[in-house]
């Protein structure tokens, strides 16, 4: 069984360079299509000296914009979104449980940025199976979501 799994894995690895390139292409197309919304969105940027194979396209709505309204519109257009994983961990139920159990943990600072991310940040996928027509559809739907 492990020989078969290894054989399948080796075949899949052959596709990796194409997957990476397509993810980068989709991410760049989204970025270039949404750059005009920088007055409404904080767009992602790669860390200096990096060339990531993006998993998704992360966006944060600017102050005063209702992220829930934006996300609901985008989703109503058949485009899946996700919130950034976790956000402020202290808002997760496990911390209520820990507090109830008398377990101690410390918090440094106000955590206002994690609260903001939890409230105002979402992402859309850059799945390598999407073509330019689908990416362009996403761009137009995101633009329309700001009315």
C-alpha cells in the first residue's frame, strides 16, 4: 500500500510547479484587478525577498466599511469567502472554558489589531483550477460589493 501511495505522490509532485505558477497568476490577476479599490480595501503584499505560492487572496476592508455586508454580497454571487483563520484567539470558546477552570494566561496589550482582523478581514481562494474568466468574475463581484 505504501508503494502505491508513494507512486501517486510522485506523480502529484510533477504537477506542483504548474500549481504554484497558476496560484501566483490568479493572485496577481486579483491584485491588479482590485488595486483601484485601495481606498476601500487593504490589499495583501508579499514579504520582502519572498515569492509565495499564495493559498488565497486576503483583504481587509477599510474603517467604516461593513465587512459583513461586503462578504454577504460576494457570497450571494456564488463566490466562497473565508475569514482569516482564528482572529483573536481569546474570543474562542476554549478560553472561556480555561477561565472557568481557573487556568491562567496573560494578555499583553489591547489586541485591537487582532480584533480588527477578526471583524474586517476575509479572503477568497486562488485555486489553480480557476481560469481568467472566473478570476475576472470575482474581481467584478468584489467591486460591486462596495456599491
